């Protein structure tokens, strides 16, 4: 207990001073007391002596009247860790009560004037770096204060914790501006997993790089490269990408959504970790500016409710935690694990098993549902207000972006939980049941206790479907779709499959516009579009009909639209997104024909006709798609044609030709019509091969030898089929002329 007593005595003498109007000493910036929540208590007021300590540590300056003999030198790096020890010791001694140290929750910090707008360029490099360090220390102090007091039941303390969260979001905004003006800056360490820190690349490798617009971006070459490569592989195969976005993709998404937190993500290693207990704060309601104005509250702190910025901050941190622990890539806990780079900032979290984390989130589902319903109502009201408005929509852009980010984070949280592979294990069935019960209870209060698991899944599915009308962005729509897929039982069948197809189609047929009036676009949009289009075509009951509708209705509308226009039926189909649609349609067409069984001699007349009909529609679709190259002749489209053209011809040779062998005599006209249509497409493929060679494009010519081989096999296979049916005289070989693509 000697250690505890020393801690209780040393912390105030090292870091806390009496609050005075002026602070003596020579510092880089004038000292100013900020963030005081106890201004009414003038007697015995205290402050955290931050700026003088940082000056002493970084610049060797000491306040006047304090010699090194009279006061020991203390590093500000120790402030947050020592406070954590102090509050854990105090809580242990007092059955969880922190009344003995509650003055530290509301006391001010000695900082400086933080109105930095327009002043940063006039500061020296040393001054800017000093300011950045000061802000990191202040933020980490507030994070540990929130960790400490988040579970206290006193109403006044709860209000102060929410205000501290508000202070964090304000300071983060200031820090973002300072970091943008201070390239190459390395923050002070916040965690002390030294083994792990040794594995961290230098700040230039993982940290922000200043761009012209002042925003920061991760530049870890190896990670970015592998992420890019995997994305290319995914899209080139036309398959649905993984349900979990990588960290890089997620950061980029948030940056596109206008979330200021994204700018600080690459500095995450330099912030103190928030405990899971902090998220009990989510039980507080949401307070938007419009509510404040309506109720005439002058200050947000009068109401014990979260603001959108604080909610966004908490949800962002929760998403990172769940992605780290619950995603399929997460490994199980092992005794004495060697800390790795990706575990930095999650050291307390990693002491819990994925199941323990999932249980914590299930307990939070009620407040999370409340917040999601608040988002739904907020965006529904905006839709109603702007219905019929011709000019720019009347939207508070900043609040809209924050609420949109919150909605996005909420959907990610739900998806991370329900996509957790632990739910497939028998021992976690009760946990899954209790999670689904929370969602089902929103529709049928008090009636869900005795429902079967399948019924709970159906009710939860219905509940989440209600959010389709209010999702504010295409990426939110995409995450909602993935969430519904995660909740539905495997394999998805019946009405749920129909609902998924109609929902995906609804999102594809919706015009997605940002608050400023611009259409959504960019690599993240294209990636989500690729996945959503795959969901639609994989869940629709007639994939060939769906492909034909897009290619013969949507694409002609696009061709006839203005240069920057889009299809009126499918507003997500524009000239920029056409390669995405084209790739998915070609890939899905090729995979769908593989499901048509090969022809057998024993097939009845009806079976042969049914198979011929399916092949007829497939070949017609193939012909329509291949002919689109005459209008859209960009390199990506040609590459897709050459690759999937070969795969389609190979599938035709393997599965359709045996059918034609045995049905030629009975259905000669149908077979001839089928071959003539396919021949038009193979000619166009020949022209593409010639085009690739003339332009000497290596990316395209790599596809040519295999495609030529398949086209040649097709010619000889048709000749063999005619010989099999004693019609050799019907076959003749002509010489194709080299033509251009048109």
C-alpha cells in the first residue's frame, strides 16, 4: 500500500497547481486557463499545470521561482498514465467511488489561446510543434478523464463527462489544423508497449503527409499496395468483395464523407486508448442544434445528452475496436502474445476475448437502436422538407455530414457485430438470440421472448429494412445491404432473397446526391457499386432477364443522355460507372451460364427446349454486351471483353455444344439462330484482337492468344457438331477482314 500512498501524494505535487489568474515564467506562448467546469467554486480551485510542464520538458524552461532543487523535473508524458493508476487505486480503495479525486474531472488546464485560424503560418517550426505536443497531451488527459469517470452515477459528473467529450472533439478540430501545417512532426508517445513500438515504421511511412489542400493520407506503401492489388483482383474477377472494408478503405470512406476524424486516423497510435466502459455514455440521448434552438437552451451542457460530434467520436472509436476484434482476420488470443504493430492502441481491448467484446456490444444494442432511429427520423425530415424544392436543398451541411457519418458508423457497428463468425458456433447461440431479440423487440415490444430463432431473424430483418428510406449516402446503403445479408440465415431463400434483390435494385435506381448538389462518385463509390450490383444479380430470380434489362434499357438511356448525364432508370449508371456495370454484367453472365446443365442424349424434348431457350437469352445478352464496345471503347472495357469473352466461349464449348449435338435434328432452326447470333459476337471479338495488336497494348494483347485459341476451337467444334448430324455441307470457312471496332 506504500505505492498507493506515494501515488496519492506525488500526483498533485507533480501535475496540479493552485489556479491563479496569472502564471509567472517565460514560455513560448502566454499561459491561459481553459476548459474549467468548476468556475462557481473559486475557493481552493486547482488546474493541471500542462503548458509549463511541456515547456520544461521540451524546451528546458522552468517557471520563475522554481529551481531544479525545489521541484523535481516531471515529464508531461507521465500525466495520463499516472492519473490512470491514481483513479484505479482510488476506485479500488473506495468501492468504485471517485469522489476523492472528482475535482480532476472539472478542473481547467493551463494551455494557451487556441484560436489558431490564420495564425499558424506566422509561427516558427518549433512553435508549431510545441503547439501540436500541447494538444496531444491535453487530448490524452481528457481521454483518461473520460475513461475514469464514465461509469459514475452522479448526474453532475455525467454532465461533466459529456462536456469533456465535447472538449475532445473541439481540440481534435484544432489539432487537425495544426498537424496540417506541421509536416514531419512526431507526437509524444501515449502507449508504452515498447516491443510493439519498435515495429512501428517512422512517421513518414505511416503518418500523414501534407497535401496541397492540407488533408493527410496514409502512405504506408506496402499496405496500400497490397490493398490496391487485392481490390484490383476482386474487381477483375467480378466477385463480391469481402464484407469487411480494410482500414485504408474505411479511412478513405470517412474522408470522403467529410468526417474530421479521418484526418487523425494515422495518428491513432499517439492517443490514449478508450476503455470499452466509455461506451455506456451512448445511453444518453442525442442533442442536435435544431433541438437546442427549439427548446431555447443556451448551452449544450445544460442537457445531459450527446451532440452529433461527440456521438461520431465515440462510434468511430467503437468501429475501430470491433473491426480489430470481431472481423474474420482477427486471431484468437494466445498466452503471452508478441505485440504487433496492428495491436498498438488496442492493448486493453486485446485482454478481452472476441466473445466478451461481442457481449459488451449486445448490451449497447438498445441505445444504438435509439441512435439509429434518431438518424432515420432526422434524414426522413430532411427528405420531407426538400420534397419539391427545385433549387439547392436547404440543409445545414456541417450537421448533415456529421449525422451522415454517425449513421455510417452505426451501420458499420451493427454489421461488425452480426457478421462476427463466432455466432455460427453453437455455444454463442444464446448471445445471438439475445442480440436479435433487441432488434425484434423494436417492432413487437414484449412479444419476442418465446419466438424461435428463425422468427427472430425474420423480425430483425424486417426492422432493419425500415431504414432503407432514410440512408443518406450510397455507402450507407451498401453497408445496410451487407448488414441484412449478415443477419439472414445461410443460404438466403424465399422472401428474404426477393427483398434483397429488390432493395439492391432500389438503391441502384436511386439518384445519390451530396448536400452540395454534386452526384456521388469516386473509387469508394465504384467499389460499393460493384458489390451492390453483384448482390442484385446474385439474389434476383432471373439473372439473364436482369442483365438484359440493364443492357437494353439502362445503357441506351445513357447513350442518349448528355455528356455528364446518366440513365434515367438506373441513375447510378453514368459514363464514369459504365465499366463497373459492364464488368459485373459480363462476369455474372459467364457464371450464370455455368449453372445450365450440359446436354445429354437422354434429355427429353421439353428439357432440350428449356436449355436452348436459356442459352438463346444468354447468347443474346452476350451479343448486346459485346456490341457496346462500339460506343464505349475505353481500355478497361476492351480488357473486360477480351477476358470474359474467352470465358463465355469456353463455357459455351463445354456446356452448350453437347446440347446442340443432340438437339440439332429436332430443333434445327433454333440451333442455327443461336449459332448465328454467337457468330456475330465472335467476329467482334476477332476485331478486338486485331485492334489490340495494332495498338500494341501489352495489357490487352496478353488476352489475345488464349482468346484466339478458344475462337478457333469454336469453329472446329461447330464443324464436328454438323458432322455428327451428317450436315458437313452446311459448313464453310471464310476469311475475316481486319476491321476497326466500329
